[in-house]
């Protein structure tokens, strides 16, 4: 049994960026990382652009100007303004090349075809010059940039419709157990509704991983071997829930050995989630999570998430940790480090009742995990504690 710190280190050392690439339409590339530089195909803005509603003017030594027309956003007019002439203009509209300033309408008094300007005017005032954001042929976004909504909007504004990105890992999600029944069906005595796959599927979707293949395996050794073999062959990462302990019908560990999966660690000194397995076969990462829901989800956030983020070549691969003041008293049983389900609000954290590894209700209310190390036996009210913020 190894420590949490050792387990995290092993996951970090044994996962690496996939570096497989694909081309996505920009609107479907959210959350991906660019696999190559994007050079701007146009100047942005593509013309001298008005920054506000007002009047484009050709400056002269007087505060009055002759109004000769109007330009709206989208117009392709290119009128020539003589010194002392002005044209009504709106935000985003092209500024005539002969104009050298735009005066905001609040500083203008208009009388028929003459306007009077209040205050000083400077050259190029309120004009967004051609290519101010980026010039044609210049670097728009560099390789490795995460495509956020703002980045997607920016690329689209340049006329870019597709992008080469690093592929996200394909993921197999395997649940084991004869006692498991799909929600919507009637329960027989001794059966429970299978929730781990839906829980982990939701967690993966929340992190924007969508290439997921789900497998349901009964407690049968040969079927377990065959399902694991298929999942390992066809996916970059395999997540198994249940069947990893040492019971008579826990076949996952035996099946992984038959398939020559390299064991990197098995069992971590922690609560919940002690019976956690991590290994690999060729380039496929394999996690066998405990069957209890809270333990499975905790292990997902603490370990599997690191592997996923590393495979995506991201800089931030662990969930954020903050220091928070506890408003609860908690006493630990045993000597294992513990991840406690809790609610974090404005620098304070409430440790919830019901910390059992099977307690989904408590986890459903939580937005964080409080970490209690092995040399700490209790948490006092007002004590500062390490708090792991969970994805929303």
C-alpha cells in the first residue's frame, strides 16, 4: 500500500500527451488544444473601423464641419472628405481613408448640414486602425492554446472555420457486478440500481471528454477478460468500477494479470478509495476504481483527472486547492488520510455528515473535498484546512 503522494507522482510520471491530431470545425473545438499555429488569413479589423457612434471628420482649424452623408456598419462606401467635412458614422462602420478622427456624438451639436464640435480632437481618435488586433499572415493563436469560447469567437472573426487540434483520449467505462440493474427497471431482492457509470459519465462530460465507450460486465471471469481485452485494445484510457477487491467474484485483478497489464500500484493509504488499481498496457492507461460510489468518484477526481489532463498536454492537471476555515468539528477514525465531502463558501468550509464511501447523498451536496492528512486526527472549528475544489 502506497501513500497518496506516491500514487499521484506515479500517475504523473506514467501519463504523457497523446499528440494525436484531428481537424475540428471551430464551433465544435471547444476545450481542445491547437496542434499547430493559426496564422491570420485577414487583417483584423479588415478596414479602419469606427469605435463608436458619431461623426468621421477630416480635421481643419475650425470647430464647424459640413455634413455630407452617412455610413452604417456593413456599408462599402468610400467617400472622399475634404478638410472641414464630416460624415455621420456608426460603431463598426468603415471609416473613410480621407477621415482622420471620429468624434463621439455626445460631443457634437448638429444644425441641418452643419455640425459643431465641443472640445479638442486628436488624430485617429476613436478609429480602430486596419490590422490593430492582428495583421494578415501574422500569428493569431499559437500551438497549444486552449480553445475557450473567446478563442473560438476570435478565430471565427478572422474567417477561420476549422482548426487542427490534439485529439482527446478515447475512454472505456466498464462496470461490473451481477447485482446491478439499470434505472427504470424493477429491482428484485438483492439488486441495486447501477449508478457509477452514469456518475462517471457525467464527470467526464463535465470535463469535456465525450469519446466514451461504455461496457457492462457480469461477474464471470472469461467475460471479464474478453471485455477488458477489447476495451484496452480500442481505447486510450480504461476506467473500471467494481470487481477489484479480493472476493470470490472479484475478477478484475485476475483478468488484468492474464492480459499482462503492468501494475503500477494497487491499494493507496487513503479513505475512501483504498482498493485503487493503476496500470498500463502499451499506451493504454488503466484505472480500476472501488465499487462504492463516493470512493469511485473521489479516486476519479484525485487520480484519473490527472491522467486525463496530462494526456491533453494541459498545464493545470490537478484540481485547485485552497485554504479554508472549517465551520465544522470532525474526528477521524483510523490512521489513513481522508478526503471529506464538504461545502465551500466564501473562504469557509462545512464538513458534511455521512462520510461513508457508499454515501452518494452527501457527495451530491458537496462542491469540494477537505483533505485530512494521516498525522491529523481531528479538525477543530475555525481551523484552516486544505480544500480541493470540485468542478461545477
